[in-house]
C-alpha cells in the first residue's frame, strides 16, 4: 500500500467522527474490514470460511454495511481485530469537574406533558 493510500485511509477513519449517522458508521466499519481482508489476501469466500459467517453475509456487509452483531464479532475474530470492541461503550469521558460532580446529584423523574 502506498503512503498516500495509507494517509487517505487514516483521514477517512477520522472523518467518521464528524459524520455520525448509523449508515455512515456501518459503511466505514465495512470499508475497514474489507481493507483488512484484502491486506491479508483473503477473498470474501475465504473470510466466510475462516469466520464461519456465510458468504452472502460477508458480501452484503461489504456492499451495504449491514450485518448482525454476532457475525461482525465472528469476522473480527477471524481478522484478529477484536480489541476495538473493548472500547465500545467504555466508561464516559468527563470534560470538566462539574461533569463528575453532577453524577452524584439526585436524579428526578420527569413526566411528559399530557395533551
């Protein structure tokens, strides 16, 4: 892979932070998975066999970004890329001391308005 391609891939990975809708996130994940698959010289069929995910699911994921969570995890295991899952839904990152202190304030239930 050329240096320009690597830089473009890094930039594309960073841009996902600014365009956070479900479709763009799923598409970005699928593109990174495909890139990893190709770097390992695996065909879609070979990845399907290695991961235990159907060929159709691998193909659909690369084309549309749609896949079940279980299949995504199985593919990540096959590509040795499971470490990213440990940061998913990790503890909140606080920006100010007020954010931390507000955690200990009693929470009040709010009711919706009845029309």
